[in-house]
């Protein structure tokens, strides 16, 4: 057996590949964790929700999908809301109005970071639900997430953001924020990247995270 040359440095641990951003490595790692089969309790839950999901999907198929203007709006909204970009942009645009609005924008972005960690880093890896598969090609380009289906991160982020943006606002303004969140959430069913129950689960998570954040971090 050959002796090891003490002058030779030990190999360095492998890190992200050249040109790979740290965030890409994290997303890839989460995707690998979620690749295993879903647990039995998750399969059972999915089977119980199948009837509801199929009924909602049939409504979208009959009344909304395939209509060019609706498809364009839904695909555009769902793409703009990737990585909560829509909500960060709205917060940043309001931050230009005053120092108080700037502090609100910081709160919004920070809480959305926590929400994303809870949904994408914890809940999706627990449920490991498979995403729906469209029966025909989609009419527009769509980014296919690496994470699993339940709950919907778009829906969660949308209603978390709406809860914070509506904090202390007039009733009409609140309705506008929640209305926009509803469009973003429903777009995920329309583009068939989520089941309807995924979206409802995301709405519930977003509302809870948003309300807890409002209690712990008061509006400036």
C-alpha cells in the first residue's frame, strides 16, 4: 500500500460549478430533495382532493382556457409574479413616495423572503405533490418550476403581499390588492401548473404568514 505524500494538499470539497450562482445551487438542492416519491399520507390527501381539482379545472377549460385575450393576461401575470417579482416591484415603486413607504417596502420584501422559505423549503418538500400535466401544448412560454406542487408559492406570496400592502388602507384599496392577488393565484390553475387545491393551500399559508407578520412587525 503506497504511503500518502504529506506534501500533497488534500482535495478541496466540491462547491457550485463554475458560473453557477449560489441561489441556483440552493434551488437545485431543493429540487433534488423533492424528487422522491410523496409519502402515503400525501397520496391519500391528493386522492381525496382529486374530485374538487377536476371540477375546478373543467370550469377553466370550458370558460377561460383557449380564449386568446384571457390566455395572454393569465400567462403574463403568472410570469411577472415569478419569484415574487411583481410584489417586489410594487413595493419598490411605492417606496419612492416617502421614507415611511420605503420602510413598508423593506418589510414586504423581508416577509416575502420568509414566506418563500416556508413554502418552497419546507412545505413543498413535505407534501411532494406532482404537478398537473396539460393534455395539449400551452399557447405561451411558461417557466416550469423545479419544486413540487403543494402549496402554490405564487398564491402564497400573492396573499401574503396583499395582506401587508392592504394594512391600514381604505376598503377600496384593500379590495384592489386582494383582487390582484386573486388574479395571480387563479392564473396558476389557468396555465395548468397547479391544482386548484394547491392554490387554496397557498392562499391559506399566505394569509397566515401575512397576518402574523403584521402583528410582529407593525406598519411604520
